């Protein structure tokens, strides 16, 4: 066979590597900084630095590639801007697992040393996915590749934070968040994984303050009763009309709490009366805001009962659950136990059960931003393809919650806010003060 003879079968590896290198050598993916051609650009949704290519990436990146190549061939100055996400929680976890093999935690190293370790990890193992995107043939302008912890991007994050803050769109508040007691951080709704689990539904009687009898509530998390601040019924529920405004006594902690009416309560569930624990449940938290109920936190950041839990202080949440059930039973307040299958949220990184918890966090006020996002689609400035998804989009935008942007982790951008120890003044600035 001569040297130009074809191999018997097509060898994609050989052909693809050769052609990809040819494209790179000729700068075919390079967009011009200045050009008389019309501009067209796509910013890649940055894959995680810890990521590995899966079918989802293959699909959405091939679609981007088709569009940008099409525009390039049409004569646009086309740019497909690539980058990688520093993936705060995911990356921190990978490095923490490495440390665990050495018998260390991030707290042993301290913040600075730990962050050095993360950069070392990134240099050695990070960015496999970028190599995989190249093998896929993606026509990104690699000369412009960015990382979300780059200096320029970090400056941009601070600048945007300060602008939003000055526009009144960022605030700090108590809020119910998904809390991972293992990672010791708030995590977003998207980072919670749900799985069905066999549990129990316990019925507990709260005796009336002064007088015979009591009101029965049902719960899958009896330990949270230590933080109850009301019992709620539906305003149209005739069974409870007489009781509105009266008080019941919270067993085990002997605190008086009111019976209130709220539309959120469904008359058909259990007895039609529900316990309200604002610090441990998002719906209860919302109800507490409507009715101005006190919020009693009963757990610390490790999901261990704090001093508000009285005799249960120092107990882990599940240990506390067993003891609460035992004590309610002994006191004659446990009136029913039945098997119950329910969804439990877990941390997507470490699989620990999420504990909804009230904590001090930073938020972006979303309603004013959603209003403009809705207007953009209504006026046709932004088009959703296929159009049938418009309804879903409006549904999301109309029901969107404020966005919790703070995390209690070390690997990531820091909130550019300083509290002066001298005078208590709060400084929000894109430059270190
Ligand atoms: Zn976790
Ligand atoms: Zn000061």
C-alpha cells in the first residue's frame, strides 16, 4: 500500500484529531476584536470545573456549535465564548474528600491554605470537560477562555453586587433556606434531591390552656414541635371556629401558643389542624410572616438542638426525635402513629438530609427583575422556542422567590460587605476599604 492509501475502515479518532488541529492552526474559531462584519456571539453556559461530559452537554453544545458555525459561514464575526464555572460547593467537596483521606478537615488548614489546595487541585485535575468539548469538535474561541474565579470576572461579580445593592435590589434577611448540616451551608432549591422514604405520621394532642381536651396535629418531624409558635386551621373549618384566638399548651416545653386561621391549611389533611414551626418549614415561615408569629430556632448549624429545645439541648435531630416521641407517649400526648411514605430532600453533594432552617443570608429581590423579564417576552424582544413553553415561563416568573445568593463556603466569591468594628458602619464596595 502506498502512503496515501485509505484505511479499510474509517478511523474517527485519527480523522477528527487531525481536522480539529487543522482548524485550530488556521484560527478558524477566532473572532476578531474589531471587525466590519456583523457581530454574532454565544456565551457558553460554563460547565463545572469538576464536570465530566454527559449526553446533556453533548446535546446542548452541539446545538450551539451548529448555530455558531452557521453564522460564521454566513459571514458574521461569530464568537463562541468558552469558560468554566468554579462550581463552589462541588469543588470544595472534592477537595474536602481529598483532605479527609489525610485525616484533615478544611478547618484544620484554615481558609487561606484551603483555597491554595483548591487551586492546586484545579491545576492538576480541573477542566477535563474542556478537553472533552474539544474532542467533540466545539468551535469555541479558546484564546478567550475564562474561569469564573479569574480576576476580571471576580471584579465583575463585585461590581454587579455593588450596583444591585445601591439599586435596592440586594438585601440581607432572615429567611428559610435549605440547610445542609454536613456542608454547613445554605443550598439552592436546585441543589436539593428528593427521594421517597418510609417514615411515620405522628398525631400529637396539644392541651387547651385552661379547660379540658385539646387539639390534635399530625407531623412527620415531631422534634420540630419544640419550635412551634402556633396551631393553624382553615378559616372555613366549622370544627374549629370556636377555638380561634384561644391558646394551647405546647407539650414538653410548656409554652402557650395561639390557634390561628389561614387559607393555606387544607381541611382534609389529618385533623385539619396543623402545627406551625416557622424556623423549620418554608410554608410555616411564610405563614409566620403573614401573622407576625415569633420564629424560634431550635437547632444549630450542625442540626443539633440548641438551648431553645430545653431538656433536649445537645441532642442530634434524630436522637431528639426518638426522645420526643418517647416523652410524648409517656405524657399521654401521643395519640397516633401510622406508617407514612414521604419525600425527603437531600444535599446533592453529600446526601445528608436537608434541614429547612432560618438563617441570615443575602438575597436578590427578584420581583422587579422578573417584571422586566416578563415584559421582554410579552413585547417579543425575547422569543421562546417553541412558543408553547411561554406559559411555563410566565408561570415561573410570576411565582418566583427571592434569590438566596450567599453560601457559607470558602471556595468562591466573597460578599463585598464589611462591618466596621469601631462604629458599626456597613461598607459595600467594589474596592477593599
Ligand atoms: Zn451537604
Ligand atoms: Zn467605622
